[in-house]
């Protein structure tokens, strides 16, 4: 993973995916080493693709896919609201993109804001 913008840094990260709720939701867990750092749950809500992100910042942004481009394998999510968000200026994810590059390669991008400063965390996942 690599941060750019208001935050900087890079390092390894691993992802696991699990289907739950009799096929109604997908759980994504991102781990920095052996420690889970973030979890996202993807599910449908009346035909809309939704995501709840359980963030390392301690809040839970809820996002809705505003663009689903199956031809290019891109899902783009916009911020709807968040639980446990101290204020609108508190650090939180306010957008998300997932691109399925091929069967063994996913690129995800968290758009993050804190006190008006934007950062982007790009995570390049490859199946080994």
C-alpha cells in the first residue's frame, strides 16, 4: 500500500475476502502484518451497492456505489454518512474506488479527509 497527499508512507498489506449472510454480503479484511487494520462490508440495499467501512480511525463511513463500470471493472463509491464520526472535520474515508484489473489483481483506493486535508491510500492486491 502507498499513501499520498496529506499522509505519506508505504508498506505491505494483505487482504482476505469472505462471503456471509447466505451470499448477501462480502467481508473484506485488510491486515498490516498479523493485525487486522480495516474491514469493509459490501452488500446490496434495494438495488444499490453499499459499503460500510470499519476504519482504523475508529469510525464507520457508509458509502454508495455511484458508478459501476463492468466493462472496465471499476466500482466507485461516494460518502453517504458515518457513524461514530466526532465532527465532519474528523479523519474519515469520504470516497472509495475498486478496480478489478484481472482475475488475480485488484486495486483499491481509499479517499481520506482530515481537517480539510485530502489523502489517498492506494492498495495494490495480487493473488499469490
